[in-house]
DNA sequence: ATATGACTAAAACAGCAAAATCAGTCAAAC
DNA sequence: GTTTGACTGATTTTGCTGTTTTAGTCATAT
């Protein structure tokens, strides 16, 4: 069995278990058993449980970002603010760890959240969302009179709200995801998109560039 | 000293202490000391600690609703969806207990949240927000092609997001409240308000009626 | 080489009794 | 009549014990 194959199986096992039981209640023995490998083998891929979670989080972030780009590229309205954000919310709903990170869910992330130098605290640097909106403005895809920082914050409120409502109200009171994100997209479009037509492709390019920039800065060890 | 006066002082003391320390860590002795009355006197007004919190929650809900109505009535755009919601968010930001209830904050509400028949669970009945939006549509103040249930849910996501962001990011990363709610209001207006002019007063009346209906249904013991 | 699982040290946990806390009461003071 | 605060019993916390769990290792087997 190849290393890469086995690493995937370990990560998959860890992912499914941690989603179900949470980081604290999932043991390394559980993971190795679920992955069908020995415990020692797990430690050939990952130096510690904490690092395993971080690897997992990174993988999920990359998958999430990739899905986001892919949808943005393929949809005709992927370059509009609404289309962009709808793709983001749908990708978010598909990636439980991404959601757990965004809402800092202690049920899933458990004691990892309390570590002083966890991944969440690190990436609290510059406001990439605001920068994207600013670039969208320069490209003519977003109205000039909107403050990028405030708009970025509203987007954050919406994403946070979307993935958190399940915690405080029963599932059957929450509308279906599809129509809900469609409505959010149309709301954003009517608010942010200028009346004049604009180049949707420009928006798509901006998203791709932003994600690629973020992903290369994740892995400085690959630079040469 | 009059009963009513003292009751206010007790409630004020309880409010300030519970906001700071949370329900669990605030003792009845703390409250009586802070209010400057004896413990026995507290029990002349309130039968139990739990009832004290519920009295407090009711008072805060009424104050919140009153402030909301007042601002809606006084502002020129109070009858538009945006103006209405801006007034609501500002009132929310002024009423910590209302916010704590909305976000089901266990830091503040503590063990009260776990009680099986608390106030929060009771009022989980019909979706008053959606009904208001439906009525706004009938009054011509909201576009017909918007689904009231979905729109109501988006409003809930926005309120929840607004009062919850402080929990997951530092205060200095959050924009000022005024410009933020202005932006949200203008977003909602551009999304929900029809292009044709409409009667803003009609919207104000709807809000007043809704709040009054809710407040009278709170006190069935006063009927007769 | 590569992979394993018994092993270890450290941490988490369950059980328990003593001590402290606190919601609620009521005889006494005003 | 009104108000008080010392008092009470139930609950929670604390400090301790012995036991179990678990992250990570490494001598051995493949």
C-alpha cells in the first residue's frame, strides 16, 4: 500500500470520527482501527494528534477552497458578488470542518480551541474578504459607494449565521439550503452589483487569484 | 420606600450583576447587597431565583420592544423594511439580555438554559417575523416575489450574526455599530422594497400592532 | 525496509467524604 | 404592618484515593 493512499485513509477515518465524536473523544486507537492500519503507522504520517487535526483542517480548507473556485468558474453568475457568495455558502455547507472552524465549535474542535497557538488564531491577519471586495470594486463588479470592510463583515455575519442557526433552532424550522442561499445571493446582487453591466469573468479571475495566493502562502516549505 | 421603587432596584441590581457574572455565579445575597435591601425583601417581590430571572427577561423584552417601536415611529424611514430592521438591531445592541436570549448565551443564562420549560422554549411558536413580512407585502411595502419565511430567516441570521461576532473575534476587528446597521438597512431596502413608492406609515402601524399583540399575549392574567 | 501492537508515563476519570456555598425561611426587631 | 439577617437543608465544590484511559514509543516480526 502506498504512503499517500494510507495517509488519505487515516485522514478520512479521522475526519469521520472527529465529526461524529469530536476531537477530545476520538482516540488515536479509534482512528487507526477505523483506518485499518496499526497505530504506529499513523505516527509515520503525523507527529502528534494535534498535528493530525491541523493536517485535516488544512486538507479541508483546501478542498473547500477548490470546490468554491470550481463552482465560481462553472456558474455563469460566478463572477457576481451574489454568485460568488452562494458558491461559498454551498461549499461551506459541504465542509463540516470549515464550518466548525468558522463557528469555533467546541463540540467538534474541543480542547484544540484552547491551545494558545492554534490555526484559527494564526490566520486572523488581514481581512482577505474586504480585499476581494475592494478588487471587485476596481473591476467594476461592486458599487463604489459600499465600504468594503463593512460589506465583508456583513458577509461574515451571514456565513456565521447560516452555519450557526442549526445550533439554536430545530432543523425543521430552517428553510431548505438551496432556496435560502439563492435568496441571499439575490439580496447581495441587488445591493452590491452596479446597475451597469460588467465583466463576470473578471470577478471569477479575482476569486481564483485570491484563493491561489492564500494557498501558496499556506505552504512556504514548497518554495525553493 | 415604595414597593415598586424597591422592585426596580432589585431588578436593576440583578440585571447588572447577571450581565457581569452570569446567572449561575450571581447569588441572591449578591443581589440583595447590590440593591441595598435585605434578602428577605427580595423574596417579597419574587418567589424564586428562577422567577427573578424571568421577571428580568420579561422586563427587558418589553423595554426592548418599546424602544424598537419608538424608533420605528420617530424615524422617517421607520416603515421601510430597512428602517424597521435597523431600529431592531440598534435596540438589540442596547439590551444585553435580549441579545443573550437570542444567542442562547450559556455564559449569561447559565443553568437556566437547561431548564426544560424556560421562557426561550415557550415562545418558539409561530414565526412572527415571517408574518410581519407577509403583512408588509400585503401593504405593498415589500416585493411580492420574496418568500416571507426565507426572508425572515435571513433577518434572523443577520441579528444572530450581529450579536454573536463579538464572541469569536476581537472588538477592534468589528466595524462601528452605526455604519454597520446603516449598511444592513440599505441592503435590505434595495432587496425587499418595491421600486414604486409606498406608505411608510402603514409599515409603522404594522410594527406597532405586532408588538402590542405580542405584549398582551404575554400577560393573560390581566385579561378579564 | 516497513509495519506492528505491547508497553509506559502522564493525564483523565470515577468514587467518596468533608467542607463550603447558597436558595429559601421565619422568629425576632422595628 | 414591614423588614431583617441568622438559620437550615439541599446542593455543589473540594481534596483525596485508586483506577482507567490514552498519546506516543520502540523492540520485535514481517
